[in-house]
C-alpha cells in the first residue's frame, strides 16, 4: 500500500568559510573531457543543526526572513576560487556548482540528491544568496520575497527525486558572485520508492486548450515534416547564387525554388570580445567542412559590450566575408543581460535601420532582432518585434528571426500566440539549446510548435551546459540534431573563438584566427563539423 508522508526537511546551516579549494573549471579546449571538481566537505558551524530531519507532519513554512536573512547577507565573501559546495543533509545532499563567472554575473547549477530510502516528490528548496538570481531554468522560481529564493520542481517532468538519483536546476546570477548560499531548506513529500511515478504533464504549454498532446513525445517524436516539401540539394559553391533569397513558407525556410533549405552555421562569440575571428579565412574553414552560414553576435549592453563605432565595422567585415564566400549571414542583436528586449528598443531601431538599409538588397543577410529574451513576458517580445519589424521591412523582405522567452526556449508560447498580419511575412522564431541542460522537456516544445506549424530556426546551441561551459552531452546533442534534421530546422553553433570554455570551437592553445585544421578544433568543434554533412 502506498503511503504518502509529508515531510519537512529543514536545514539551517551556514556554509561559509568552507576553506577548501576545488580545481578550477577548465573546459574541453584541449580535446579532453571536462571534469567536475571534487565535492567539497562543508565545515559546519557548531551552533547549527548537523543534519536535516524528516518530520511526519504536513509541510510547514519556515521563514528565511528577518534576522536570519540579514545574517546570511553577512556571509563571508567568496574566496574567488572555490567552485563547488556540498551540504550533506539527512536523506539528501545539495551541491551548489559555480559554473561560470564574469564581470557582473555568474552561472550556477544546483544538484539535489536523494540519499534517503523514499522518493521525494514536489520538492521545494529555499536558500538565501547575497548575489541575487536573474533567471532560472529546469525548475520554477516561486519566491524572492523573504530575503532568499524559493525554487520548486517543474510540475511535469522533474517533480520526483528517485532514491539515489538527482535533479538539478541552473540559474544566472545578476551580480558578481558573492558567496555560496548561507542556508537551505528543502521540503517535499516522501513517497514509497515503488509508488507509481508522478503523472507527467506532457503539455509544454498550457495556454492552448485545443492543443493536441503526444503522450509519448519524449520517446518518439511522432512528428514528421510534410511529405510534399522537398529538401534543397545543398552543394558547395556560392549558396545564395544558387538558392537565392531565403523565405519562410509555412513552417519551413525555403529557397527561391520553394525547397526546404537547411541553414547550418557557426555563430561568432560576442564580436566586441572576439572580433579577430570575424574574417574570411575563419569562415572559409567552416564552409569547407559544410557550413553554409555564419551568425554575427553583437551584444547590446552599452559600454564594454556594445560600441557601434567598432561593432558596426566588424559586422560590415563579417557580411563582406560571408558574401564573398557565398554564405548566408545573420546579424544578431544579442540581448542577454538586458533581459527584456524593450529595454533596447531605441538602440535596436538605429541598429536595424542602418543594417537593413545597407544590406536589405543583399540576398544573403538575415536579421535576428533579439537573441534571448529572459525574465520577461512574450507580450513584451511581441511589443518590441512590432516596433523593429516595420523598420526592417521598409528596406527588405529578407528573413527576420524573432527570439522567444526563457532564453529563446519558449517556441510553444510563440506557436500559441504568434505575430500576425503585416508582422508575419518571412518571420521565423528562435529555439536555443545547450544540450547538457536542455533535453526532452525543451525538445517537446519544438515538437509542439512544429505541429502548430511555427517556422523555427535554431540560431544558437552548444553541446555543453547553459553556462557555455561544463561537460559535453553528445547523446543529448545527437538527439537534438536528429530532430532538427527530421523537421528541416536549421542550426548554428556557439561559438567561433578560442576562449577557455567548452562551447568554444577553437582550442584555447590555438592562436590562429583562420585557416583552421581539424586538429585546431575542440571536442565541441569536432563534434559540430561531423554534423555538417
Ligand atoms: C556566454 C559566453 C561566455 C560569456 C557569457 C556572458 O559563452 O563566454 O562570458 O556569455 O556574456 C547563451 C547566450 C550566450 C552565452 C551562452 C553560454 O546567448 O551569449 O554565451 N548562452 O552561456 N544562451 C544560453 C547559453
């Protein structure tokens, strides 16, 4: 007989001063595999409970607020080196992995392991973090008002933590990393290990009551491209001389003869940081391996990231190089830290007016109007798109790519409420994935949107995790590319640079900026070119 016991796991533990240092994160730049640092044993404060306790009573809310939260903010500052911190509770562990840091932000992954004898269902974790959360994936951020954060399992696919197994979620911090969480509280229901799994909600989007759902979507896509759409035969040589101006037809990107054209390209890293890779010789190497397009990523935050007097010239250089090589080129307005594209409308208007006017007559240029909206609503993205699309359309009918919410993952939302009327012509929508983080749950969104006939283009992906670093997940990445090939969806990989992170295509030890050989590529680079055939 199934016995559901509600439990409360309370952990109030200061995790500061953990003293030990883990090895620094280093990606797979030398063709090697990424290794997670060894877990760190937490030095517990004598006054704090040594372990969490299960209590056979209904979950209660234990507040992190007031004095406790204030105290947590006094946590010792980060030592600048430690990358991982594990708390061992009674029946569970929580490991906080710092994956990437940069000026003004960081990416973290939190792994909850069930070390008990019953599965933990509908888990919820509270923790306080001085640095603050900007956005979160693979779970729901349900509270930020207690001086800490509450993160809950996603309803459909990771609500159970099976015995001995883990679930994880990730997020970006909105300031410099400033120390590990000072406290955790985990709550959930304890369920007998052999109990029926929690019912999986298959609907990737809940807004459309008429949406047909595929109960076996994870195992079998059960989506197919239309029989009557032929693939364009892609050979080497000048792509747009042969295929002309690309268009959106139904859910496909097609060439001038109406055949499905699969864009396959490389994205630059931010052109402000790595302008040296925006050159003909670099693009040519990837063309030789089978790429037919490039994406020029122009980060948009003012200051270090966006400097029109430099970046516009780099874009000109990139478009010229792609054009001479007969490749398609995406000009990408790379919003990221400016999470809501409407924050950039004034600058974006100038940017797209300039480039649409300049390249609107050029058959090979595509305009991507907002890389990754995040922490904002689809209606904000639509509002922004309706301001920018007409500016571009004044000069050209070339394809426009529109970002979708949650770092361009919510194609299901776009499919349920797409742009209409004069805003739809030759407009397609973005899916982005990082294979080690984004799996069936995001692939299901693509299948759903495809069934709803949404035209989709993957303008950015990598085979590592969402931080752009971490271990490569080739199995997940292969599943993604298989799906894209089946659905005739184009894809661009991140990124053409030699930064010491596992998404970089060029080894960090390689100082060449063009004329690459296969041996100059990282594991991610080698894997990618194997998918271009
Ligand atoms: C990452 C870069 C990294 C840089 C960081 C912040 O790989 O070197 O420090 O941005 O600028 C995205 C973004 C893309 C991110 C990438 C990896 O579009 O700009 O690049 N990523 O985090 N979305 C999901 C992952």
